[in-house]
């Protein structure tokens, strides 16, 4: 699992190539205060991204790719899932 010490904006803001298809977005991981989170980010980097949280038993694959792709056409979209594996 990739651990990041920086609690600021994630690395997708600093990349020049953005993936615009939710089905092709790699899952990344971050750990904050001992809690692990899985996330995916796509779309245009923006000052205020759209952040989508997943419910207790859902996964990042539950998001409809067509909706995510449409939302990401104009803004950055970040989907987050807390990992309950400790």
C-alpha cells in the first residue's frame, strides 16, 4: 500500500496527463492518522473538486462510470472509500 506523508493536495494535481475514463483510473491509497483510504481521481484539476464518498459496504467500482466521466469533463472528481481492514 502506498503511504503518503503529505496531507495536502494529492499528486494528480501535479501531473500533466489526466485520465478521463473512470474505468481506467488506478486506485491509490493514503493513510491518515492510522486510517487507510482508497481513492481515485480524474478530470481537470480544480480549486474545489467534487468529492464522492462511498457507503459502508460499497466499493469504488459502485460509481457509474458514465456519470463520473460527465462530472469530470468540467471539474476534478475524487471518489473515496475508507478501508476497514486494519
